[in-house]
């Protein structure tokens, strides 16, 4: 089992490294001067940061389907580790949009950075097998949330929705959430790091969750489902500056992404094929991945509940101004 997990993790990491060879900070970004549409023949290149995880399959598949091109947009996907990591690139203008956890914008609001959530992207599942979980190897002795107290647990971004919801789940199970040591590990590195024993458990989405559980590992807790069922996994993020300065671009992107997510929700086979291709995993592995609820509608995203939980655990001092933070397009 150990050799298999480590090998898969290394291959996934290598594939993602190749996918991320474009250095977004080094490239010169041209600010769009016009927004194309289906009839004009003009195409605007739009840089979008996205995590190299299964959920991004909806974006990859929709690009292949030509949905964005139909709206006059050419999407350049810039690999990111998390929504919070993409915010500096948004503020610098190096990217136009980011697909990331809503907690990054929540934190940015505390600093009045002008970062805005303009649409949902994917929600976790309120019941059944969820799209992410805290996992551990079978011989770890970790079987329930309270067992994570005193353990080293990885998340892709420390101080975000992953460790926040894990703390809440541990507390609700009678454990001490303050006793958890969280470490930052990129999702593709999770299988190999667990095997090496550098951490006791890991929070991971598919395909990495499925890799570990499928090889006999333990799904300890599904923290989103345990704390805020149906919580948004990923949202579409941009800046107030872009909304004000290029409303046509924001409108075109919003309309295209809304159509893309609706299409992805009804075309799971195409999404899974895109996951297999872009994450360099076998088609049979992609077929077993749990997909989220793809949606542009923020109505049931649970962002306000996440903000309240962040205040409860002192991640932020006060809840954000939701009218400013959330601007459904």
C-alpha cells in the first residue's frame, strides 16, 4: 500500500509541476481593452487561478466544450495552492479571477483589500460521501475527530476553512481543538507525506482523499459536512477594482461561468474525463471521484455561517461586511 500511495502522489505532483511551469508573477499581463462576444470575433484572454484538484474538472471540461470561447473569452488557468494564495496575484492584477475557498476573501475583508466573491463554484455535499475529508493511514490509531487532538494534521492553507471546520468537528466530538498542530502541505503531496510519517492525518479532497481511503486508509471526519453541511468548497473571486474598471469583462466572465457550471452539473462524464486528463490519473480512478454540487448561485453557500464560525474560534475579529464581500453577478 505504501509504495502505491507514494508513487501516485509523486506522479500527481510531477504532473502538476509541469502544468504550473508558467510563472504568473514573472509573466507580463495585458489588461483587457475590449471584451469579445459570440458575434464580434474578438477574444479576450482571461487569467484564472484554480487549484489542481478534482473540482477544477468543471472548468477544464467547460473550456474544452467551448463555452468560454462562445462568450468571447480565452481562459488561461494559473495553478494555485489555495484561494488565499491567489489574492496577492488578484491585487497585483496578475490574474483577473480566482477560484478558491471563500475564507481568503473573508480574511481580505478584514484588511479592506477590496476582494469580492462574485459567484459560487462548487458546494460540498450535505450527506453521504463528501468531497473532502480528514484521512489517516489504517495503522495510525486515529478513528474519530477527538483523536486528532495532539496530532499533526495537514491542510493546504493554514488559517482557512479546512482547519477551522476541523477544529469545530474536534470540539463537537469532545476533543481539544487547540491541541491540534496544523501544517501546510499541498494536496498532491499528501499521500507521500502520510507514508513518510511527517504528519498523522491530512485534510484532502479527491482524488487524494480517494487514493488514501481506497488503499485501506481511514476517513476520520468530513469537516464541512460535520459543521456546515453543503458549505461552499470553492467560489469565484475578483476585486472591486476590476468590477468598477471593466464591468463588461466581469459580466462576460460571470455569464460564461454560470453557463459552464450549469453544463458541468449535467455532464459528469465530461468532467471526469477532464479530471483524468489534467490530473494525469487513470479514467477508472476519475470515475470513482465524488463530485461536488456545481453552481453559480451563492444562496446556499454557507459563507455567513463560515464567517460566524471564524469569529467563534478567533480566526477573525469580526464578521465581514457581507454586502460588500458577496456581490452575486
